[in-house]
């Protein structure tokens, strides 16, 4: 009787943390790490390492800020993500998703190799073009990778674990494009640096060979659905053409500013561009399609129908409009239909959560290496050790802590804590730009001053350049500031990736995640020319104080989203996945 009763009882589910550990044995996790490495190498090479090279060539912060707009592809990748919503490739040798990954990884490696033999001091326009195409290919690679990551995940534990591994691999790529790159540049020059990065990109392709292809589901829960079945053709056409016109106008604004910055004397002011055209760009590329989706939902309802292809003799123009509408508006209408007003909150969180990180990335090397505008004037070896060795370890530690904490308390508390920490770390750099009195007090209070200064003093003398008697003190301050910022950054990155993944519908994985991930970089990317000009007029201290206060926006929005989710009714256990 006891045995029979026991047999009928449901098996007790293992704790969330144990389930996550068991998932580590899956080859998907190893592939996730290698593919994240392939994603992080070109980003670090184009946005970080290149800016260090430009700084050593004497390029001004304002010019670096303008040149950093070449990474705009990362902020606008959602515009062409619909092409990768469906896992299709004309020559799917490894399966559609993996073939696309390989098709993008190979030209990225080639462009990085070509960049090695460029000369930014004499041919900055050519460098900008190479960096632009590398960034575009890399951003497209991210679209496919994010879709693969979401499609192969089998549970919430898988999603959170793969988010953590993604951050881990991405930060290791930062170690390669940072620590190794700066040390090699110090002793062997920048040609060797970019040849090394290109070679590592080729090695990272092994992740594509190891990765399993996502399973293709054909059951009722995986039918291809669309919201356009009940919409008048005139409305579909108008909405599609309106969004296309908005995107074209936004790109013309950005292209006009970049071209004018390199051809006009004097160049246009970055602050004026951001203040006058930035809101229009955000409105045309993000708010316009979102408002269009909302209007269509309000007018025609929220129930999608199964996709029915048009007649065989349908004009090609109508086919294109139908496909574009289905690829753009269906995911947005799904997001708004599922979340209601919460969709606006998610979009605002995506726009603001990583602002301080995305805008600061372009000016980290100038702040460390330059001797103008309140910069620190460290050697490349100093920065390699403090930022790209010690700092990367702290980032990895922050990501690991974030992953562990998420497994115990869930993603929303971590999301809020990450926003608070990311904003607060700007005060560390503000203190550093004024001499580091606050950091010195912290070193003495924690009794780690002497051992850290001893290590920092040794590290400072890796460089053949003379550092002076206070080399250890200066390095210790730098290491503390970078440690705090990178711990917080790694922690926050895991939280935001896990959060964005949780709100994505797997049926629209490529488009929805690409949109949200793009928004995390949009404002920061557009703000770089303005910030570069502000550095030259007001110095780095004022910039850090400003970014601290702007970080408070993400804190407030995270708290509101946590409250909104806490008030949602629990999903029934028997409910099918969306």
C-alpha cells in the first residue's frame, strides 16, 4: 500500500540551483561560451582597442566620440533582424542557424586582419569604413546568436545559465582585446595586436561546429502566427511604408552628421546633434513602430491567426510589404499584447539600463591613457594590468555572483541591485579624476592598502616608461575604481540579459530580442559625440557626475517593473508556453 501510494505521488523537483548545475554538462553550454567569445572579440576590437590606438595617435575625445558611431549597427540591428526571424539559409551546410553564424564569423575575421594593416593617424576615413563593416557583421552575428540561444533553451534555468555563460565568454573576449592587446601593443605594436585578435576569432568559430542546431517544432504550440490576417490591406501597407520612411530619415540624420564631422571645418558640435536630432532618431526608429503596433492592436484586437500565404500571382511589392509587416509588427504587437502597458516599461528599461556602460565604453581608454581634460595618463601596460586583467577578473566574478544570486532569489532583485551599483560606480571614477581621496580612505579603512599598493607598484613597472615614486599609489587607486565598476557591470549584465530573455516570445526570438538588446545601446551610442565634446569643455569629473544621476532613471524603472511583475497573477502550471 505504501509503495503504491508512493508511486502515485509526483516526484519532488530538484532545487533550481541543482538543476542549473546539471545543465552545465550539456554541450550547448560549451558552445554558448565559445560563441559568446566570437561575439565579444569584434566588439572589443572596434570599440575598445581601436580607441586606445586612436588615443596613442593623439586623436581628440570629440573625434573618438564621432568615430564610435560606426558601432551604431549594434544599436539598430533590430532593423534587419526580421531577415533572421526564420531559420533559413540558402546553403544550410551546418543547419540554418549554424551556417549563418559561420557565414558572418569568417568575414569578421578577415576585416580584423585588414584593420591590422591600416593607419588611423593618416587614413582615419579608411579605418572608419573597415570598423563600420566589422561592426555591422558583428551586430548581425549577435542577432543570429541570440535567436539560437533562445531557441535551444529548454527551461528558465537554461535561459539564465546561458545568459551567464554569454556574459562570461564576452568578458573573456574583453580580456583578449584588452589585457593581451595592450601588452602586445606596448612591446610589439598594433599590427601584431589585430593579427592576434583575427586569429582568436578564427579559433572561436569552433563554437559553431560544437553547437547543436535548434529543433524545428511543427506541433500546434509552434504554429506560425500573424496579426495581419484581420487587418485591411491599406492599413498594413501604410504602417509598413511609414516605418520604412522613418528608418531612412534616421539613418540620413546619422550619416549626415558623421560625414560632416570628417569633412567640415569646423565640424558640427556633438552636443547640438544629440540635443536636436537624437530625440527624432529614437522616435522614428523605436517609438514610431511601437505606436503603430499599439494603434493596430487597439483597432483590430490582439488575437493572431495562422499564417496564410498570398495567392501565387500576387505582385512582388505586395509580397515584400506582407513579409516586412509580419516580421516587424507581429513581434511588436505580440509584445504589447502580452504585456500591456508593461511593454512600455520594458522598452524604457532597455533604453536606459545600460546607458552609463555603453556611453562610457568609448572613453575608458582616453581617460586612462590621455593627459588632457583631467585624464590619468597611465601607460598601456598599467591599463592592461588594472583594467583588462584585474578588471576582467572582477567582471567575470560579478557575472558569476549575479548568476548565483539569480538562481536563489530570481532575476528582479538582481536587476534592481545591478542598476543601483552601475550608477554608484560612476562616483568612483569621479573621485579618481580628482585625485582619489575617497578611494585612499577606503584602502586605509579596509587595511588592504599596503598589499594592494605593493602589487600595484610591481605591476606599474612592467612598462619601460618611468612612473615615478607614486606609481604604486596611482595603480592601486585605478585598480579599486575599475574593480568596483567591473564587479557591478558583470552583475548588472547577467541581470539585464536574463530579464530581456524572460520577456521574449520564442516564436519571435530573433526580432524581439534584437530590438530589446539594441535599445540597451541606442542612447549610449547616440550620446557619445555629445559626451566627447563635454569632456573637452568641462572635463571628465563633470561627465561622471552627470552619468551617476542619469543612472538613477534605470533604478526607478527597475523598481517599478519589479512591482508590476509582483502584482501579476501566477501563471497556471498547465499553461502552454507562449
